């Protein structure tokens, strides 16, 4: 399907995802509510997350984009290239915040993150 402009595509992505963040499930404020953002919590602001980041060749398409709350989009930044990795990362952070992970699980997760960060750094600086 061809889109007239980016705004139409963004609205279609929001509708497809039922105005909920695909990572944490939070209901988000649609883009046309920017005027009322000063009176609301900015964490609920709707953003569009590129599953494969634009900096790594991702484009604004229906397949490469998901509805995301402002908080999750800032946490994820440019770190991952698949939806599954991003979702797992957010779920783990919420488990840490709510003290659901055991100490061994937390240590294992932190080691995995350090390894992934080293690999990303090496790929970027070749």
C-alpha cells in the first residue's frame, strides 16, 4: 500500500497496534494530542520505533515500525535490530525494577549485555 505522507503511515501504525506500546503494553497518547502534552505524563507520548534503526539502514515502513511509548523508545535507542531482542530487553529491565529477577539471573543478564555491547562496539569501529 502506498502512503501519501509520513503522518498517514504513522497513524496507520498506531491504529494497527491499538495505541499501545508493543514493548511494555502502555496506552499511548496519539500524535495529535501534542497540544495537551504539557498537562500529561510524557512517558505516555506515542512514538514510532524503527525495528531496524534508521542509522543501520532501516526505513519507515509498516513492517519495520511499531508503536512505542516515549520511555521505551529512549531506553532502546539504537541498541538492537530485531523486535524480539528489544522486547526481551524491556521485559528484563522491568523485572529488575520490580525485583522479580533472582540474583543469578541478574548477573547472567548483565554479562550477556556486556558481551553484546563489546560486539556492537567492535562492529562499529572496524
